[in-house]
């Protein structure tokens, strides 16, 4: 039986859309790293809570840049470890934030206080788990000089342990959701910004309302990007491969589950509906391919087995290509992608339950109550 619309052509269509979208992602490493003449005072702001494992690496990488930085501010959000001391040891200025007020979430509270305490014209906000290749800061400043607006970089995901690679599909879907607007510029507005690395002018930040305008948002980066767009300030998204890296969940499997559970359902339903539809369709057809292969074997429909096997190779190659652009995932998540996809689906449903039923998530020792929007 020749494969019909659902079993062959729709998977090919959705797979092709994903490939075209991800291929539109520009990379920061393609920008010129030679120092440019600029008149900005640079302020680097790093919100940090219990980041003693990560912070030293970031500060060392900043100190290894050749471009002059006027100030490095680490905003210590009531850390229970040596975060503040490590920041001081590396020459950063440390700010202790006041207690978290009603209606604010921790990262937005820390970023807002960091910006208010800074003196620079050009703001560079970095997550504490980020680290920079030499020349990255020059590329960021050169890119800002050329593009203006809000520069947002998704760091290359650096992993050490095998369980960290369970983040594969979360990274893939996030990047697909953020690059689809590049493919359909006339009908899809950008969903927001990547939070780990943001560069903007102080005036633009304040004009958009800054983190005060997104104080209660669990995904403050997506919301902040939309605030910039609402004010007519462009948002430019870039991949960090070769220049900016992060290690997301170094403390193990439980931290990984907690992190993705915290925000993935919220992110899905704050996306453009067409982006959500395409991402959901891509996941559905990815999963249908191995199921159809099994069905073909059990029912002795060998044409279905052959077609499903070819589609499996198609999706595995696409996943491997895409993940190579996003992190050092290796070939395992591509070859055995159904296992990683099932983990993604399980965590997504857990995130749905925590976000929309319990209305409470947990992160870094804090219980975060989610208000109805």
C-alpha cells in the first residue's frame, strides 16, 4: 500500500519546515571580533543565586576578554553558598538584593536591581552558568553597533555527563520555536528573546519597562523580548556556537527535571499559535514514525516498514544536524531519538500539571506560586 498523506507527506512537510527554520538561525561567531571604536560604558550584570559552581568560570572568561568593561556587577539573590565571595575574589562588585516582594520572581528582581545600580550605557546581562570564548565580547559589541535594539544570544549547550543530554529535545523545540518567525517574517512575530545573554542600551531597556514590566513572569526573557517589540525596538536572535556557552544543569538529573518542569509549559503556551502548531506537529510526526515501523512489522505491512525506516533516517539526520548547532549532544540523541522524545513528552506533561493544575513550581530552593493570567 502506497503511503498516504498522514504516514508520509505530512512528516516530510513538517520536517522540512523545521529544517528551513533552524537553518535561518544566525551565529554570533560569524560577526567580526576585531575591536571597534565605540563610546559606550559597558556594564555587565550577572544575577546569581547559589552559583558557586559556575560563577568563577564566567568571571574568568570575562576577565580574559580584550574589550574594556567598566563594571561587572554580580547581584547575589540570597545565595546559601559562596557565590558572593567568589564574585569578590574575581574583582566583581557584589550587590545583595532586598527580600523578594509580592508579585516579583527572583531573576527579574535581581536583574532590575543590577541595572538600577549600574552606570553603563550599554548593558550586558549574563546568566551565571554562561562562559565566553575569547573575542565573544568584541563580537557582541560589534553586533550591537551594527544592529542596535536588543541582541539576544542562545549559548551553545556544553555538557559533561550523559544525563545532561536528556535536554536535547527541549533545546531543539526552543530553537525551532524561536526561528520559525525568521521563516515566516510576514505572518509570525518573534516570541521573545533568549535570556542567558542580552545586550541593549540602557535607554531602550528603560523604555521597554525593563524587568519591572515582566516582574511576575516565569519566562521573563520571552516576556521582556515582547516588551521591546511592543515599543518598536527590534530584537535580534543569535546562536552562540563557538563563542558563548553554558552548562545548564550540572547538579544532576533532579535539577534537570526541576529546571525544564519550571518553565516549558509556560513557554509553549506563550508562543505564537502557528509556531505552537508547527512544533506540536513536528513532535507528533517524529513519534509516529517509529510507531508506524512497529505497526508495520506486527501487521506484516512491509512497505510501511520501509517508508517508516526512511522517515526515521530523515528525522534522525535532521535532529543530529540541529543538535550539533545547539550543543555537544553527540550522535546518541539522534540515533535513539524516540527515547529522548518520550522523556521530553513526559516532562512536558509534568510541566503542564505543575503549571496549570498545581499552579506551583520549584527552583533553587524556592517554591514559585503561579498566578492565573
